[in-house]
């Protein structure tokens, strides 16, 4: 793979594409890579191509860059496929927030669990099946590096529905959690040793050390003296569970029944209900700024993002060993979580590929929360695999935050309205409404 072919599917997510390309071209060994960009939106695809050529020039890369409206054409001969697709874009995301809000369900991000996560998954699954079929047909040896949420559900579905085995879900939450803890504790990131494990957006920092010294007591002292730190949901969870969550308070609050259903907790922990809708608007604005800047011949951002996909590709091309955090089928990696679920664990990467490492058993209080998360995931995946619309409702019934807010009858009514609203984005058998 002296000139690896790297395909970005959903390259019209231009800002994220920019960061990934800046990271890729920062490696001398990847400056001559073949970059294939695919998107179904012609304007966004053209913008992505212009951005890619600009970044390659600024980074001094001699990459061969192509843009493709046809997905199979883009995938032909790929060594790596990076999935960035968001089905339904901002319009579907607004549905995921506005309808549950009318029914009394509060969400902050809505992309992992809960009603938002369920329906984001269900409208993504048909695309994932088609992508898997294309990869099997034209680049069966490629590694699929998935960034699309809901991460754990998507990876579980991909493996079950397509039979692909070279699939890894990537998320930056572990890296940035440790980075932020280092800032908080005023210790250099490079001097810290850590280990985390769990599920995506609900993993746990199991070990945090500097020079063999546990940093958790230092964190405890800081929290004890700083009242503002105690007004974070993830800190509240850490104080009660004993291990720091690897995701933001906004995310973490959605996966448990303790916070969003209570006005006092929302105020105490400063939880931004509906916050992701602002992110959606900013993403659109950022895309438009990039598009307009390129059209005007102005400069655009070429800063790297420290994402895992470029590091994985570099390690596999050069043999440079690295450890990254990946989302992969459990298969005994975390022994007290379901074998069929997708877990987030450290993975070793070199020329031989991505090799997950065994984490053993999680502390029981952490495993209990993760098992609920994975049970909900499994019901959503089964709904799609088995064409069983009742499992959509079962998943919502199992979700802690939804169950805390609504009676069973209300949960089913909410799911019916969501099914009607997303309509043809769902596979046909799941479009049924099921009044009881």
C-alpha cells in the first residue's frame, strides 16, 4: 500500500472531511495517497473536492484526488473506507428532537440512545446494508472505519447484516476526556498512562496514572474544593460510581434516568436541553463559510483534528505501532457484557490491522449501566434484521431516559408518530404504526 486508496463516503460533511484530510496529509507516507470522495449532494461533493485540493496543496501533498457521485465507482479498489454519512441531515435531526419534546421527552444530543438514537439508527441501517454490499462487491479487503452515530448500533448492525469483519467504529471521546482531565489536573498529556473500556459514549476511565501514581485522589480533591465542577453530570456520576465517564455531561445525562426528567437536576447540572440543534445550525453555517471561501479564493482551515482514522491508516501502511480506542464486537473482550454487543476498548494497530485488546470484567456498577445500553441497542438492531416493528417500541421502553419520562402508552404513541414522520427513510416493514 505505497499509495493507499482512501474513500470518504459522505465527504459532503466538509468540515469533518477537512480535518481528516489535514491529518492524513500531515504524514509524509500518506502525501501520495489516492483520495476518493463520494457524496450524493453535487454541491457538497464539489465543495469537498475543492477543499481536498486546497488542503493537499497547503500540506505539500501529491495526492490523487477524485470525486464521485457513484458510490461503487468511488469504492473500486479501496484499501480504507471512512463512513461519515448522516441520513436525513438536519431535517431528520429536528424531527428527532421536536416530536419527542412534544411528548415530554427531553434530549440534549439525541444521537446514541433514546428516541433520537433509535430513529437515527433505523434510518441509517438501509444505507449501511447497501454500503456493505458495495464493499463486498468491489473492495472486499478494505477496512471500514465508521464515524456515523449511533456508533455501537451501527457497528453491530453492519457486522450482523453484511458479514463484513474489517469494521471499526471510531470516536474521539476517550482521547479528549483524558486530554481535558490532564488540563484540569495540570499534568502533561504525554506523561499520563490511562486505560478505559465500556461502550461508546458510556465508557469509563478505569486507570489514570502519572509515573505510576494514581491521579484519581488528586481529581477527588479538586472536585471537593470546586463547587462548579460538582455541577457537571459526568462528575456527579463519577462521584457515585467511582469511575469517570468518557463522554460529556450532555451526552452522559441522556443514557440514565436520573437527570433530564427532573427540572431541578437540569438547573443544578446546567444541562442544555435541545443543544444539538444549535450544533446542526453551526455545522450548516460552517459548511457555507467553507464553500463561499473556496469560491472566492480565500483561505480555509487546514488544522488537524487528532482523529483515529488517519492514525490507523498510517499504522497499517507503515507498520508503526499505535494504540487507539475502537468500537468492535465484544466476543469476550469485556466478559460481563453481552458477547453480541459492541464495546469500546483499546486496540493495537500495525500492518496486521486493528487488534482489540481484552479488558476483562468491568466493575459491576459500570457493567450494569452498559448492559442496559446494549440491551436497547440489540432491540433496535433486531427490529431491522427481523423486520419487527414491535422491537422499536421495546427499545424505547428499555431506554432509561424515555422510560423515566413516559408511561407505556405514551411511549408507543411517540414511536408511532416518529415512524410516520420518518416515513420512507425507514425500511418498509418498520413503517407500521401499532396502536394497542
